[in-house]
């Protein structure tokens, strides 16, 4: 059992009306990996993350975490089991301070007897990790987009996940902020958290992902190393297009 995937999905399927948003997708993520999920707009990437985190339910198929079926569980149970996520459109609690946002994660994910003082210390240390320690008392809604995204990461880490799902952490960020986000993701992996991430910023995906899965119209059309994906004619045709030939993604 030592080579069991940390996360795996078999024939994962979800319809919206007549639209197969995710169709018979098989996937896996191994412990310690940074796996990328890419594809054109509407390919089903966020839907797949919503299915893993149980924000929505599967039509068919199964999702397992550390060998145990998790599809069918409620979102809070999945978080307790060790899967946390961030959102494509950021969802911080805008009127609460930055520290309070992270404390929510700490108190939810904490072992039974964590004192408030220890929870605050843990939340503070996560804010330092995310580069937000100067912002503790600021209302979360006053942060820049890049900082709100970092705050979501800190709040997710506070729930003590083994697997973190990042949905477009870099969207809307400037090049300096993207470089900072890449560094943060590497640091997350280095602290032992496995990362499954959606991004359109291909340059970043090529640098930090060990493996990339490609969706198109809800179906998995390719999977491989960044080099294999960048060279795949199918992927170039449906997604990467001219960028690859121009070498500027
Ligand atoms: N709640 C919903 N109700 C109806 N249709 C939905 C819903 N959520 C997603 N869809 C549809 O499912 C398909 C997949 O959407 P999804 O958001 O998963 O795409 P995506 O790959 O994340 O795209 P993007 O790169 O733009 O974020 C799209 O056609 C979308 O319009
Ligand atoms: Mg999406």
C-alpha cells in the first residue's frame, strides 16, 4: 500500500443539464507532487475541484483520498480529512481582520484541545509564512487581490491539509506577484503539503509542476511532464496554440 495515490478519481462525471462539465475523468495525485490542471475556459477544471472538495456532487465515478472513498461526504468532512482549497474568485471574509480569517481555519482544523492562544500563534506563523504578517489587523476586504489570494492560502493551510487545491492563484496578478506566488507554492510543497493546482499562467506551470493534466470539454485529453505537454500536438491545437511556437508563454 506504500505507493497508494494520495488522491485519485475514477471515471469522475458531472453534468449541468445536458452539458458534461466533467466526463469520465481518471486522475491521480501522488504525495509530494505539484500537479497542474490546465485547459481552455470552460474545460471543467473548477468543476473537478468542486467535485473533489464536495462543493457539488458527482453524477458518477468515485474519488478516493489516501485510498478511502470521499465522494459522497460533506465538504466539512473532506476538509477534516485533509483536503483544503482556495477559490478562483477569492472568498475571504471581508469585514474580518486578516488574522481572524486565518483563525477560522485554525479553529476548524484544530485538534480538540487547541487553546485560543495557541490558535493565534499558529495563525500568526501562517501569516508570516504567507508574507502577510504586517497586515494582521487589516480588514481582509482592504487587501490587494494578490494579498487576498495569499490570505486564502494561509486560511486553507490553517486547516492542516495534506493536499491543497489551488484554483487560479495567479490570475489577475502582475509578474512580480506571480513570481511571489510561485515561490509560495514551492514553499508549501516543501512543508509537506501536496499541491494540485489550476492555472492559465503556462510559464509558471511549466516551471513548478512535476506533472500536468489537460482537460478539454470536460474530458482528459493529455497528461504528462511539462515538456511532454508543451510538445503535445493535441494540447497545442486546443489550448496552447501559437504561444508555444512563439516560446513566450
Ligand atoms: N453551477 C453551474 N451551473 C451550470 N453550468 C456550470 C456550472 N458550473 C460550471 N458550469 C459549466 O461547466 C463548464 C465547466 O466550467 P468550469 O468552471 O469547471 O470551467 P473551467 O475549466 O474552470 O474554466 P475557467 O478556466 O474559465 O475557470 C462550463 O461550460 C460552465 O459554464
Ligand atoms: Mg475555473
